[in-house]
C-alpha cells in the first residue's frame, strides 16, 4: 500500500479527528474508507471497519463470559464477525483484522476485559500463538 500525504485545512482536520474518534478508528482508516466509498472503487466489505470494531469487541466480551478461567482463545475463536472479515481488498492484503486485533490488545486489562491477558508459553516470556500465528489470550480470575 502506498503512502500519500495531504494537508487538510484546520476545519477538515478537526472534522476528520472527531469522526475517527467517534468511530474508534484511525484518521488514515477513515480517509481510506471515505475515499473508497466516494469513488466506489473497492468492493464493499461485508462490514465496514468502523462497524466491525465495536461488534467484534462485543462478541469477544460475550465469549469470555462463557469460558472457564484459564482457558486460552484467539480472536478467530471468540468472534464470528472477526472470522468473516476479508483478508484481501482489491487483490492486496487488508489490514482490518490487524487493526481490530490491535484495538482489542489495547483494551485488555481494563473493562470489560479486565479478566483477559495475553497467553504466554511455559517460559513466561514468549507469547503463545495459535496455529495461524495469531496472539492467544487467556481468561484470568
């Protein structure tokens, strides 16, 4: 993916910041979504990133309530929405799963994920990974 720099007016910058914050996404992701929507150049994903983030987080929260303390999980297991997010867009890798994963990781240890932490291998240092090389999480007491 190519990086493009632009210089918005103060008013436009403030509008972008506000909308990105409301949607819980980065300004860059918001601009890409707005431009793709405006030009209708990309196939519409089954769910937009701005809608997927809260839905996935809610599904993970509900999933964690159903598993016993000590059980490990990854986001593919915990959220059907996450599992259905396309891995590519217009033939290029999509970063939507990574963006959602980072958003979830930033929320562990605080409500509503106070009882979740990264899962580590027996050495206590190396992060445990799934067969897909995804970060594993663990429900704690």
